[in-house]
C-alpha cells in the first residue's frame, strides 16, 4: 500500500461512486420495461463476458476451484448476484431511483450488525452510536419523515419497494461476509467472476420462465444501453477501480467513497428522471452517512 496514492486513484473512486449511483437510474429505466430476471440476466451476461476477458488478460484465466471454494462462490452468486438483483429491480419498479439509492448507505451498518451477531465481533460504544444514528436516518427516509404515523400503522408507511430494497441490503451484507470469511486462495477478480457466473446461471434459469412475458418492442436502445451500463460500468469497471483503491489507500479510506453513491443517485434521479428531492431524503440521508462514518472510524 502506497503512503501517497496518485490523484488518479481518488478520481477513479469518485467515478466508482458515480457509476454506482447511476445504476439506480439505469435500473429504474430497465425495471419498468422488461421482466426483472431477464434484465438481471442481461446485466450479468455483459458483466461475465468482460470479467472472463479481464481474468484472462490480468491473471491468465480462472483457477480451478476446490470443494470449499465451489460452495463459497455459489453462496456469493446466490446472495450478492441473484437475490440482490431480483430485489434491486423489484424495488426500482416500485419506488424512485433516488430513494432506492439511499438504502445503499446502510450496507456497512447491516454488515457490522451481522458480524456482531453471527461471529461475535465486538462493537464499541462509538459503533453502536453510529448504528443507531444510521437507523434513525433510514427510518426518516423510509417513512418520508412521518415517524409517528409509521409507529401506529407501519403497513401504510412502508411499501413493498422499501422492503425489497432492505432485503437487497441484507443480501449484500451476506455477500460481503461470505467473501470475507469463506473465500481463501482466490483473487478478487477470480472470486467475483465465479460469483457472477453462478449468479448468471441462477438468473438465466429464472429468465427462461419469464420469456413469455417479454415484449420485444420494449427492448429499445435506451433499455439496451442501460443494461450494458449496468454490466460494464456498474459491475466490472466499478469493481476493478474500487479494488485498485483498496490496494492503494486501504479498505477503510476506500469505503468512505461509498457515501457518495446516494448523493449521485439522488442527483441523477432529479436531473434525469425529474424525481423530487424530499426534505426527509436529505435529512435522513445525512444522518445515515454520519452514522456510517462514525461506525467506520
């Protein structure tokens, strides 16, 4: 790890946050036009093609897996690729892209809680305070600032879109923990490529059942461009540049840039899709980011 990383490293990490914020806009465009499993399978068909090429160029191909690695990479594909993307597209069909992007900031909080509950990792007072602040912020976003009404009638305050996005966050936390505890002897590129291939297999099987629902007239250039963006920029380029940042400036400093994802998501939603920026989104989002920053210190 270099003590002084080049400016290009920080610019790339800002671009990663921009790309990931843009996935919510692209996902919103796609989710309203074609069945979700087909959309997700298209995304990872693009991603797997590029990842295989990348693995060949950078590492000479993919290594052979042992039984433990097969199980681990399948778990990664089932959680972070298959389940996450089903919930991602389902949420974006039901709620604005900007609001959906705010949920991403909860990823490290949910992961920290899961590690504490499942693996006994200790959380100090600062971390618990950060988690509490982040969840208050998330509650403000989810309930659109009407916490009292939500306390009396949660079913009318929290919609299916919010529930799908919360499930997506949990799926990503599972993906993160599996990658941290189960994978040994695999490079990040190899692990991600195998996980994506497993995810593509599961999504492809599901997509076959949705083919009768596909209206080919909805496969317009904007939809196809959005699928390519999700696979190339939102998955492959984002992954490569993010791990380049981890290598150069460390995982903690790199993770700080994740806080920019909801900022870009909300901004793009307003600029490109005409979505309103609610006061509850701003206040709740700032609380979530503050809580995450405190937890990660």
